[in-house]
């Protein structure tokens, strides 16, 4: 009888320990691989690059990005906005040619997307010492928008290069920041930099 009671006690302890492990796994965010990760896997990365144009006039050109958005295909689809907290500031001078830096990595639903936008809160430029006169750098409207279809597919990571360029607006004393559609998309070669 004592052996039987001892076996019951051991079985009860094993059951409690197994249940406790399940509860501990839930608290720590662990899960069985068959049920998938409790955090969604990264399947999309947005990188910023810079097409040359007037960037040679600058010692640095800082662009602060506060949010990004993607638009799924379909007339009834609505924009999905992703807030960057903290905001990401990139120096376009360092992102010339194929250089690019990631500003967001995360999960999007599988499917086709047709547009990408970025919201910019601030643009600051320091011109080279040999540039005479006073100039301002502007981003009309505070956001940039590119219509460039791309696919997000299960088990793969889509890397979308969003190319930004700065152009000199004639003799107006202004430089304008704008997207460079021909250099943007999911199939662009890039060299990732910090």
C-alpha cells in the first residue's frame, strides 16, 4: 500500500511539473514548433537608399522617418500604417549608389501589395563649404509615396529598397526631397550598411 501511495505521489508531482512547464512556456513566450511562434516571423524589410542627383552638394542630409505604410492590392483594401518608435533618422550622404539601411523589419500578411509610403517629420542638410548662398531643403507634403507592386510570401523575406533622392530646384534656393521610383522595389541590388 505504501508503494502504491508513493507511486501516486510521484505521478502527481510529474503532472504538476509538466503543467508548470507549460505555464512557464506561456509566460516566456515559448511554444511548440507545430503551433508556430507566438511572435510573428519577419517576412518584410524596408530599406532606404539614395539616388545620386544633387547629394554631392551635401556634407550630410538627415531625413527623420516617423512611420511607413503599405497598401494591399484590391479596391476595397486600406492602408496599413506602421509607426516607427523611435523614429528612424538616416543620412542620405551615406546611402549613395547601392548602399542601403533597414528602417523596419516585421511581419505583413501574405499577398500582393501595390504601394509604399513613408512619413517624414524633419529634413536637415549641411551643404559643402564651397556651395555659396542660402538654401532650404524641403519635402512637400511631409510624405513620399511609391506605386511599386511586390509580393509577400510565406517562408520568404521580401526586401524592399525605397530610394530617396534630393534635387536642386533650379535657382530657387531650394532642394527638394522626393522618391526615385525607377530605383525602388523588391528586386534591387543593395549593400546593407548601418
